């Protein structure tokens, strides 16, 4: 079971994505808990101000440290069993390895940045880790938080229902996944590869590995530099290169 606490200025954005499909069922099974916290509720002035102009001038507004600190202090009582993450373009680039690492946590607090970002004291005094979902700028950390929750939650045992699906996913072993087919075997002359209809599991596995390597070489050759390839894999790649 994993719990996510989301600190956001716009918690309403999260109401729909987690009420459908796999994540909804995971919540109903008690495998996943998602708690929303409005940062504005922790501002102490009557207007619930959570941002201010930056010292030194410049455009845009900066999220204040006080409401974020109060929010974290209010919901986190033992820091040793909680990971606090800031969603920010300055963070480490999120990938499957990080998702797998985070899936072993029992509780994660996600702080969603907004405007020009957060007061630096949030980053230096309150945060354990910073994560970015890509080298581009978004309007806030809410959608990145959704991406992280989705990617991490599906790795929690029992969430997918079939844990083998996690093992066979693209990027689970550093490569892209092989092609998938289902019925009918022939649609408008578009045929399913014969090997998949053969019932020979050894041949099917060999075909899938070859196609996984072929697809990775074609679409994401950069992944091959980091993948843990066997001698047989390297032989297959050489034969693919030769056509």
C-alpha cells in the first residue's frame, strides 16, 4: 500500500483522474491512498495569500515558504518514513527506474510548484527530492504529479491485477516492448505474424525478444547504450543491422 499526499493550489484538478479505471480500483482495494491538501488553507492572512513578488525584482510571483511549511508540518509527523518531493523543471528527469524506486515507499508527499516557482527555502529546507517529467515548462506541478502517481502506482503489487504485465512493460528491462496483436488474426489482409499463432512458446519468446531489440534500435537507439544486453542479444542486434 502506498499513500500520496498532494499539496497544491488547485486540488480540484486531481478529482477526475483518480476516479476511473485502474487507480480507482486500486483505491477501492486499499492498495492506494491519495489525499489532497489545498496550500491556501495554510495561509494565515484573511485573503489566504500564498505568493508574493520576488526579492530583487523581476516578473511573476513566487510561492511563499510559510504556507508550504505549515502544510507539510500539519500532515507529516515522522519524516523518517515519508519522502517529500517537489515537482519542478529543475528536478532529476523522471524515468522508469525512479518510478520503480518510488514504488517501494510507503508514503510520498508531492508539492506542486506554480507561478515562477517556490521560495528557495522550500527547496533547501523542506524537500527530500526534486523531480521533472521532461525538459519543457508547464503551468504548474499538478499534471506532473499525476504522471508520477500513475507511473508509480501501477508498480505497486496488486494494482494491475496481473503483475506479469509490469515485468513485460516497455522500459522494464531498458528496452521498448515487442508488438502486440489480438483477434482477429486476419483483418483486411493485415496478418498477425504466424509465429504468434504457432503455440510454440520458445519461438514466440525468441520472436518477442528480437522484435523488442529491433524496435528499440529503430525508435530509441539511445536506450541500447544503457541496457543490460546478453551475448545473444548482441548477436541478434548484429543480424538486425545486417538486414
